[in-house]
């Protein structure tokens, strides 16, 4: 029986995936536009990875420029400044808010995201979501760390948890920890065949009742 649901954030609760993509474009489009195709390809294939890790990869592995920590923090601030106001006002993934509000007493809800924890909690509070979640986890900790903490603190077994994600990092974290996984494929970010994919959360309650998510 499912007792807990772990939600990724961007692309699962809020329709904010494109905002993050546009933030990377904004950083690299002027001086490093020739590298953008490779950068965006990596970004789309690694949704859910923290911005700090991605920025270091893009500068040091793709552009071949060594970043000092001071410069990295400046780019992280540039990224955050671009995203925050837009995410505070963007749409919900269809059905997401309704499902969360209507079902938070039936399951333990958690968030596991690559967004920095402080920023993530601020967004959740502003969007009036924080009261529905037992814990809200972001970077710098990895999603597997979030999962292990949730299981330990709340004494949950792997088969009692569903991870809802829209990226391969979500899928891999769920698989590594033997969780049930459902892919939210609202923007067609996932290409997997061994787990159920749904477009949004409008019919998610019926999916839970049907037990079709089981591995």
C-alpha cells in the first residue's frame, strides 16, 4: 500500500521547466552562444540536477574555462534572479495543485528537487504549498539522499513510496532506491518504457487506485 509520494518540483508541480532552460540561455547566449546546443542538450537530459553542478560542467567541461567559486556564485545568482519572479507567477502542471490539496491527508507528501532548499521553501510558501508537505528537500543534497532520509525518518519501505518525476535524475534515484516511479511527461522530457508515463496529474488519483504504477 502506498503511504507516501515524493514529488519533484519543476515540471511536476509547477510548469517551470522552460524557465530554467531560458535561464541557462540567458547566461550563455551572448558570449558563449556556440556552446548552447551542447549545453541545452545536457540540460534537457539531466533535469533535476542542481544549477551549481550544471554551471560548473558547462564552463569547465564544455567551454573549458576554470571557474573560481566567486564566479560560480555570481552565475548562480544570475540564474536565480532570472528564475525566481517567473516561477512565483507561473502556472501549475494541470491537476497538480488540486491533487495535493485534496489528498495531503491520505498520503505523506514530500518534495525532492535540484533547486536550492532555501529558494525552494520560499517558493512553496509563496505559492501556498508548504503546509501540504512533511518535508521539502532541495540541493545541495542529492535526491538519493533525500529518499534515504525520508525512509529513515518516517519508517517507510520502498514499496510504500511513489516518486513523481519528469527527468532521468528522478527516474534513476527512484530505481536506485527501489521506489515505485511515475513519469510526468508534460513536456515530453522522459523516454523510458519500464514505468508508467502520464501527461499531467489530472487523472493521478485514478492511477493510484488502479495500482497500474506497480513495478
